């Protein structure tokens, strides 16, 4: 029997004809397939742009997609898996996170025109090398489209990475959005010859209907490009893997459903870490929906205020849209109102920004539901932790990613962290806030919320960790049967 650990595979690069073609999910599938086949894979994305991030065990920050892909690999996530993370703070600027730590905010123009691209690329490659020495193979993900010719000289995450690492590259195209022939053919033909030679396969993603109907199209695409179509992956809606791109929220906007517990997540303009609500989404008795409409918030049984990358701006927007009033009225009506991270800050008395971390506004009144005052700072706390919720015996887990300190004024704390420090503020079991992302992934927390609000749902048999493992296996099986894995292994083993 072949010892997989002794067979060093080339790294695999997965790139796209555009954004949201499914690269992250396909990457997660390959990560789990390689793990199932006895290898020791790890994910990598040189540069990522997302408001959905995660804290590694090192206390460093990385994009949530790479944390998910690491989970699919069965390994702890590391900041080296995503050495450069861009977290948008407005329509034109973003916080730059390098090797897990913030290095300041820049406008898009400043980042693309004034940063030292060679330095950033060098840092990314150092991170890649650290992974390549320990894992086999490295499953790499590109960003957006590889055919943006105006950005090629600034590329530090797509084909420049593939060239530097000598990686066989798979081009993913989304057939569901239409124009697959033009997008694939144009993408490949625009590439310089050295990069074009690295494209070893085309993967058609999100196909609806009878795949055999695309047999002729598959042949035509191969004749047009000279590159084999290694698979056609059907569209699926029954496999649930955490996604990082907030575009998925567009499919989750909604309203109340009769006969279910209705949980409204207030849709913030700079919402971060929407993955905080995935366990609730999976529970059959609960209808979780996102809304930016006061009337829909008012109808909910429970209201959740999520994290934000620009809390003051989002707080102003809540007032402009009438959402602030809806949240306050929900609490006054005796409904459960809970805030996480930025949402915790929003529910407080006041947010102060003396160092202009988020902008020019130095002081903004909060919604006044929690007796806390937040002072934003340039220091970011990034940490995984275990904790006890409301003095309950169960040990829970979560993580912190926030800038600023929140001071309680007389109210009780919510959680006791493993180091003995307190987190959050609880006015009542129906009204609290916490800095802990992932707090709602813990069964004891969900049970406490339902109990406080006089609601009943079956949470006793739901094991979220086991559920996620099952989904990774389902995803791997779904992709494996559609992809020519023998061919893929052959190009990964080529000398």
C-alpha cells in the first residue's frame, strides 16, 4: 500500500473566472478529499478580503474561509494560511491585517498604488513555505478573477503565487450565472503563456439539471481552450458548509414564518462574522432571517445585533433607518435582545473613539439598553477562549476579535473566561451583550436563551461539531464523484 505521507504532491491552485464562483467551497472539498485519501493537506490564500474572520490558537487573525478549510483538513487553523487579510471599514478603505496582526487602515488607492507589493508577496511566500514544510499538499485559493489585466502588475494572490510555487492550477467557472464559454475561454486566452501552461483543468461549478446535457459543451470547451474539463459539479442546497463571502446573506434575507421561533439578525452595513448564527440556522424549529426593515425586526421573537467592522457608522445607520427604535421597542416589549461584539457595543450607553480608529466621530450615544461604555482603541484583541456562560457548569468555546475596551457600570458580567476574567454584560436573561464570537454555537447558550424567552426547540440532540464533520464528508463525496481525481493526482505527482 502506498504511504501517502512519503509521496510529496505539488501544491494545488484553485482560481476563478470571477468572484463568487465557488472557489472557497471547492477548496474545502479538495482539502477533505486529500485528508480522506490519507494525505496531510492544509489551505492557503495569500490575500483575502472579508469581514468574516477567525482567531487562531496563536491569537492571530485570518479569513474565515481558510479556518473552515483547515477544519476540513482536520487541523488547527494558522494565520499563515491567510497572511494578508483586508477587512473593509467603508466603501473605499480597509484595515490591513498582516500575518495575523493589524497594520493600519488604507484606502483602496493607497493599498494598490502605494504599498510595497514585493514586500507583501515576500511575506505571503514566507507563510506559504512554513506550511509547505509541514503539510502535503497545500491547497491554495486565488481571489476574484485571474483575468483582470489591469491588476496583474499588482497581483500577489493569483497566478503570481501559482508561478512562484509551480502549482498545477484548476480554473473554476460558475455556469449558473451564464456565459460560461466566454468567461472560461476569455480567461485562459488572456493569460500570458507561462501562466496559461499552469492551467491543468477546468471545473464547471453549480450546474443545474441533467449533466449529460452538457456533454457536447464540455467537448467544445476542451477544443476551444486545449484544457481538459476535469469535472462538472452539480448545484447543491443540502450541504451546509460555512461560507465567508457576505454575498450569501442576500439569499438569507427574509421574514417571519408561522409555527416557528423567529429570530431576526439586524442587517448592518458593515456586518462581520455572520457565521455566528450558523447553528441557529440549522435548527429545524427556528427561522433565522436577516433584515434591515424595522417592521420585520418588530415581528421577531428574538433580536440579534451582530458584529460590525465600523460600529459608529452602523449605529448612525440604525438610527437613520428606524432600526434603533425597533431594537429598543423589542426589548421594551419583553423580547430577547442580544448583541455580539460590535452589537454589544451598539447596545451600550456610549461609544467613544478618541483615536479616530473608525473615523472622525469621537463620541456617539449607543442604544442605552446595556449600562456599558466602549472606548475604541488601535489595539486588537484576537484570541480563542473557553468560558462558562451565566455561571453554568458547561465549558463553552468561542473567540474574540475586537478593537476597544468596554466598561460595565454596576451590571453583572455574562461569562467567566478560562483565565478568570469577565466578559460581557447581562441586564437580564433577555438582555445581554458579549464580545465572544461563536457564543451561539454552544448548546447551553441556546438553551438559556430559549428558556428565558419561554420558547421551546429541540437542541438536545444537535451536535454542531459532528454536524460540520458530516457536511465536509458530504461535500467531498459530492465533488469527488464529479471530478476526475485520477487525472488530478497525476498532475500533482508529475516531475
